[in-house]
C-alpha cells in the first residue's frame, strides 16, 4: 500500500510514523561503498555498429543517503558543443524482500529503470532493456574498481533489435575531490525537443503539500494517523516528476522518502519509483482513468507476504494533488482500504 503522491509502501511507513522503529541499513549496501566520493571520467560511446566513436567527459559524486540504506550517485556526461549534458541519478542498495542488490535509476532524457545488480569482488554488473527511436536496445554494464579503490572502469555492451553485441560505452574514472556534476534543468534530447505531453499534465501539481492521512495495517486493526510534508517538482525540462517526503518528527526519528514519476514509452504508461530511509523500494505503473484521477497498480512481496494494491490519486480542479485512497490485498487477509489521505497545497 502507498502514501504520498502515490508512493510509499505504507505498511513500513506506518510502522515508523507510529513509533515502531526504523530498521538499520543492510550490510549488503556496503558493497557499493567504493562508489562514494567524487570522480572524473573520460571515454567514448558508439551508438551503432561501425559508427565513429563519440568522446565524452564526466563528473560524478556519490554519497550514502536516506539513512544510509542507499548510495546516491549523480553523474553528468558532456559530449561537447551546444548539446545539454546527459544526467543520471542512480540509487544503489538492497531489496530486503527479494534478497537482491538493486539499482533505481532516472535520467534527463525522461527515462528510468529498476535493475537487479550482480556483485563480484571489486565489481558489479547489470543489464537493462529500453526503447530508443522505436527500437529495442539491450545493454549490459560492468563496473570494476582498481585494487587501490582510486579508479574504476565502466564497460557497456549493446545489442540493437536482437543483433550482435558490440562495445557501446567505454570509460575510466579517477578520484577527484573537486569533481562536481554539472547542474542543469535541461532535458537531454539530441534529436530535438523532448516530448513532454504526458508530463505536462502535472504542471499544476508542482509545489509543497501538507499530507494528513490514516493507515490501516490489517483489516481487524483500527486506523492510525500519518502526517508528512511533500515537495513535488518537475525537473529536467519537464521530463520527470520528482518527490521528496519528510514525515513529522517522532520519538523514533524522521521518515524520509524519494520518488520519481515518468512516462514510460515502452510500456505505454507511467512508471513510479519509490525509496526511503527505511530501506523500502517499490515500482508501480499508472494510467489516467479520467481527467482528474490517476490509478497506480502494483503487485509484489511486502513484509514476507504477497501483496497487490491499487492507489487512486484524485486531483482538484486546478490540477493539484487533492486526495488519495489505497485498496490493498495481502496474503490471506480480506481486501481493505489501507490508506486514505488529504493533500493541502501550501
């Protein structure tokens, strides 16, 4: 079940906001500690087999975040000329429900992804699929650190429409304390202006909200209040909706969450990503039911039980977030309204 524009797995959220404690980071997150720091990179990219390489430079910063449950990595890649830099924001961590290293990623070309990460000694690798110009790309990425931890190499291999794999990206990074990713709100769109028609619908949702809601942990339990503040922003040329949530202070600390919503052309719907300082991670899909109601759906394991949920986010007449209601089904329990909340724009 979810809270905050469409996001937080509220079984965990409620456990914190009602004083049941905050879990410590999983030791498995430490595998990504070598990423922490500032880096400069150089390399080349080949977009098609036989095409000439494009040289690039990069600046990267990575740090523990969200209660040290995640390593956040921000990277800017520049190809020179008037083209805006390509920006990536990645969160590396551990999915405790699935017992799997994972990465949650967004980019300023309006795309995002969730990948399983396979770890090895001083290395990790992952694969992903995406559509580019209507064609399916399959990429395999490897990151390998030097033994002294002061440099690493990144190798990306690609197949286009099921063709042979070729060397797509090759780069080398070295530690540099003064390296800083370029700050820009521009979208990366080398083929022209980005298509933001699906994200333009959220223009009036941008702002700061006060959320007051109620959560029900099981059908037989009474509801419990939850209170939080949420900042909602359209970033990177309007290609991505980014959310930051902060719960009201409690004896156990302050809940923090991060989310991103974007149009997924390959799936023909919105994709929503969510992470928090309780180690939770979630991905859901969303469709408009009408002009004012956005419906989110997910099915996954939650606290050791199979779970399915539908969340309805209702907008007001101005396009701001107004009301949310989540219906969930967990294990053998009866279906229930597990969360409902009102949003007040500040």
